[in-house]
């Protein structure tokens, strides 16, 4: 993963801080939607060399699932 720019506009800082905290609550939410994310990535049907942009990538699971199929994926998120 290569970060490009970690600048967050002032009005987005509270959200970035909240999502950047991680912890047990974040892990619970991430686990509870993991099947839906896998299903969405499967439905996307990424192909070898296809370029995909994952906005609000969060844990990056959807991006990783698409990359496993050979896609070139860029993930961006408000939280570090």
C-alpha cells in the first residue's frame, strides 16, 4: 500500500478520527459485513489487469478480493 496524501480537510477530521480509532467496535462491524464485502467483490467480477478504484476502502478487504483476481486496485479512505 502506498499512501499518496494524508491531508484531511478540517470539516472531515472528526470522521477521519472516528474511523481511524479502530478497536473492538470497528473489528465487530468489519467482521459483520465481511460476507457482504466478499459477495460484492465476487459480483464485480474483476478481471486480470482491470483498474478498479475502491473509495472508502476501510479495511481494504474488497480491494484485496479484487486484487486476488488480478485487478489493479487503488483504495482510498478518509482514515489512515
